[in-house]
């Protein structure tokens, strides 16, 4: 029994040591932007930024390129994915940025819920939920094709 505890103790010490040796490295990330959300989708990583739209990395986060075609309001606060679709959203107070959706890995974004300031998105199964500024909560059960306010 004592050997078991010794093995566990040694394993714990070695695990802690290897974790403490992990390092962070600077990347060629977007400079001078506020990144509000990160989302890995397949081999890509997407960054939702405040004022600069979407950035995409195709090499694990080492290099980033802007990928905001179709986004007319670049103040983004959230990014999620559901199926083959990526959703991003934003807005500033009463200025609704809305929700944008991409079905082609972020090459182009279409407006999905315009003119509503959306601060957060969440996905549960095929349902997408959007939390807004003073407009309550919206729900889409069809991958962002339609949205319904679900406020009481």
C-alpha cells in the first residue's frame, strides 16, 4: 500500500513540474485590437474583435488575417459555431450590429439578425441563443435563418 502512495506522489510531482514548464509564445496576432472572443472551428481559429471585425488563423494561431467580408458593423462581442456555420455578433448600446453568419469558413458573412445590439451568443444542440442590449433574448432553432424573441 505504501508503494502505491509513493507512486501517486511521484506522479503528482512530475505532472506538476511538467505543467509548470509550459510556456506562452507571442504570435503574429492582430495588433492594437480588442479581442472579445476566440473560437476554434476545424483547422481554423477565429477572433471576434471590437472595431476590426473577424480575424482568422489557419495555422494554429501563429498568423492572422482579417476575414470580415460582409460585416458592416465591426464591433463584435461573441463568436460561436453550430454545424457548418459560424456566428458572430456585436453592437454598441442602442446601435445594433446584429448577428452575422458564415457558411464558408469566414470567407464571407451574411446578416442573420440585423439592427439588434447582441452581446453574447450560446449554442445548445441546433439552437442558437442571443443575449441583447435592452431587447431581451432571441432564439433560432433553424441555424440562424429565423430569430424569435423569447421574452416574458
